[in-house]
């Protein structure tokens, strides 16, 4: 089994946090979004994952590439790196990893997380993960028949056809077949809204007899902007609240951690109340502060602050009052 992760976008809606790191490397409960995604996908697979192919921007740098190799290693898989130099749509992004597209594979775009309680059946020809949404006009959606086989793929319908949105995770029994269908779109310049769309390849495969079934997830978690990323961190803490979330190396001095909250390695809390639903990265110090429903990243110092619904980056120094805050890496701010 292989996993392909297109993640070349810069995540402009999550700025300033994505000015220095790609969005899929923003931490959720102490692990990058893409790391959590790969782990969750591996749990659905009926066989070991032997390769994870990451499609990134060429400017992401060697440090990011090394992180991705480590993510692959942690699930016992080889990590391959591919580059997307032009942003020409979802199908184009996937095709950048064409050399890894054979056999059974999962394609998952690295901007959402999910919860699901089923396992992929290897004999299934194809599976499209979906979730009911209130406003389907912003999504690709599917319709299916009485046998639970998908009959239609519709990209951003302006009149109602379905409320089952495609969340960007797909399973294919034959990766080489998908590669051929995407290449057909590119060779014949078949675009929708100026881009090569995966839904067009899926439609062609369906018309040739491939049976796709929907895989409905229990929960679809967005990481598109600051507020929804904090909410995703909140939900993930609820999922893992029975685990040990406070590092043994953390130092708590006259401080309280309200669970569920994640406290990373060598974190120091002094005269502070942290939680619930807070994640704090390694080597960060919190002094004389109250923090809830927030993500504080690594090597940061927060002092005399009262933060909620806040996201603070790496190597930040912040001293302030009550805030709903979004502060990127390497900032110093006193208010």
C-alpha cells in the first residue's frame, strides 16, 4: 500500500504561521498535521504502508524534507519527495508523484484531518471519503445509487444535487490506472475552471466501469485558518485524552494543567493555569499567565498573559493582557 500526500500549497489563510513553515507542518497536539494524517490513514489500511510520497514546493527546503522522511520512517515506510512547480489543480498535483503511482494507493490532501472507524477492503476498486455539509456549493460532491455505488461527481454545484462533500481522501486499487487517466486529462488539456481536476479523472474511470463507493467519516476536521485549526486541536485533544499528554520532562511550578491539554518536552510553567484544550510545544515557558483553547508552539516565552482562542508560533516572546491572538514565528510583542 502507498500513500500520496499533495501538500505544495503555502496555506495563505493560515498566515502568519505559514510564512515560515508549510501548513501541513503546523502542530496539532504536538505533531504536524501531515504526521497525524499519515498515522490515521495507516490505521485504515489492511496491509502495511511501504511508501509515502509527499508532493511539496521546491522552496520548502531540506529541513522540511528531512521532517517528511522522519514521518515515513515512523510508520515503517519509505518517504519519497516530489515537487510541484506550478499550481495547476488537484489532478496535476497528484500526477507529480506519477513514479510512485502503482498498486493499491491512498491519495490524501494534507489540509484536513478526519476520524473514521472502518478499514479499507482491498478488493474495493475505489473509495471516496465524504462528509455531509450544510453548503455543498464550495465542494465537489457525490451521488450514489441503492447499491452504494457512486453515480455522479459534481464540482461545486450551484444548484443542489447532493450534500455529501468530497473531503480530499481517496483509495484506488490500481494506481497505474489513475495515473493514465490523469495523464489523459493533461495530454488533452481537459480543464475545469482553468485547472486539471481529480473529479474529471474519477468521472472517466467511473464511465469505464470502475465502481467507487463512498466512505463516510465520523468527523472532518479543517485546518484552513487560525480559528478552525484551534478547534481541530481542541477536538484532537478530546480523541486522545486518555493518553499521557504531559511530558515527564515538563516543569510545573505553582501551576495547574487542566486536561485535556498537551505539554511538550522541557516546557516550564510558572504561576500559571493552562487548559483545557491547550497544546504547548517543547522548550516553551509560560509565566504568570492563564491560557485556554490555544496552540503555543516551540521555544516561546509567554508572560503575564491571558490568552484564549490563540495561536502563537515558534521563538516568540509575548508579554501582554487578555487576547484572541495570532502571532507568527520570531516575533517579540509587549502590550
